[in-house]
C-alpha cells in the first residue's frame, strides 16, 4: 500500500480499504434549522461503486437546549448517523455516512433540530469498507478531549472535533487543535465567526490498526468542545 498525502491507495486490482480526506466547508447562516443549499458542490473524490462518504458535521447553537442533526443527505443519498456528542452547551458534533457511487462533488443537505448560527462540514471518502462502523467513541468533558478507539486490521479511523470558544483561545486558524494517534486533515475557523471568537472545526484520520487513546487538544479550555470518533473495517 502506498501513501500519497492523506490518501491511502491500494495497489492495482486490490480490494483493500482506502481512505481519503476530500474537503471541508463552514458557513454562517444564522437562525435556521434547514441548511439545504449551504454546503453544495463539496469534493468527494473519484466515483466508485463502493464509495462511502463520511461527513463530520458541527454547529454553533442559537438558542438554549441540546441541538442535534435531525437529517442529512449527501449527493442526494440519505445519510445515517454514525456517532454524535453535544458540547456541554448543547452544540452538535456528529459523524454521518452515506454510500454515494457517482459524481466527484456532492451537495450536503442538513437539517438541525433547532436553529444554529454557524456550521461546518468535513468529508472523507472510503472505498471497499463496511458501511457500519466497527466502533465509535466520544468525549466532551475536559482537556485533552479523548477516548479509546480500536481501528481494526485493514481498517481506518476518523476523528472530528468542534471548538466553540466564547473568546479567542490563543490558537490561530490551522493550528487550533492538536491530535494524538490520528493525523490532522484540516483545522479551520468557521466562516463568519464573530470578531474575537474562536469557533472552529478539525478532522483527523489514520489507517494504523490498534486500540489507542485518540485525543484532540485545543489551545485552552475556555468554553465548549466536543470530540467524535469512528472506526471502519474492510468490506
């Protein structure tokens, strides 16, 4: 198996599982539950009949109470919830997945259970993998944000982290989250975040098998954070 950047490529004729981080986006669309049309045309990599697109989805809530993703489609295909964990403030941080066989881009249409101000999406492309996670884990309570996740032999793991700080936490965009036992794929401030805030999302992944403590550490612990993890095995 040969590695090119974040993409793990099987040799010709192989049916080994492959993993590729493909894109991320963040949008300000305040006071809405239906975010259809806000994450259109996101890159999902080359078409493949076995392609599973995994989406990390997070948001900054508008009103009091727990907010979750109530529905998601990727490229017109109905996505299934993989794992969710809200922050202590009730902000959603989740992984969803759908089999999307055709196209190189996809619209990611999301409906939240209650209104949100900013939201982010990160996408990974998996092929020749089981469509159900072998294990999931999450954490929301204290630095470092951490949980054990076992990546099976020939499988992969994905981590997604939400940082909703009420004021600048000292980190710069692209350097707000430090990952352990997963390799960072992106780390980006949310578009339209209020001046002085530190709303961001970050994703990471690995194809190294084993049961390890996976951690995401922000530059400080000022406000609200959430980590979700999922492992997928070969088909």
